[in-house]
C-alpha cells in the first residue's frame, strides 16, 4: 500500500505538471484511499494527510462529478474517523 501511495502521489504531481486537473483530482483521491486502506489495517495510521489530499482534490474545479462524489464520500469517512479519535 505504501508503494501504491507513492505512485499515486507521483501520478498527481506529474498530472499537475502536464496541466491535467482531472488526473490531479483522481490521483489525490487514489492516494488518499491508500492512506484509508492503511488506516483500516492499522488504526494508528494518521488520516490527516488523506483529509488534506481529499480537500485539495475537491478544490479542483475541473474534477468530474464522479470523482467529486467519490472524494466527498472518502472525506466523510475520514472526518468521521478523525472525530472519533478526539
């Protein structure tokens, strides 16, 4: 999962350089989802970076509706977990 996270972060970085905001949003979502998966396996994994990635992804105006919907669902999950930790 760590390797996949790194690849998705690199994907988002390169998509940004290529001026492809749709791919940037998907890359951030997928990277955040890898953090979520790691958290499910190990609850000590910090979800704050996933929250940041999802918020950044949702701020991409050109993101598709499907991508926004999935990011919003993932963000709600992350926020719920972060609330329960406090």
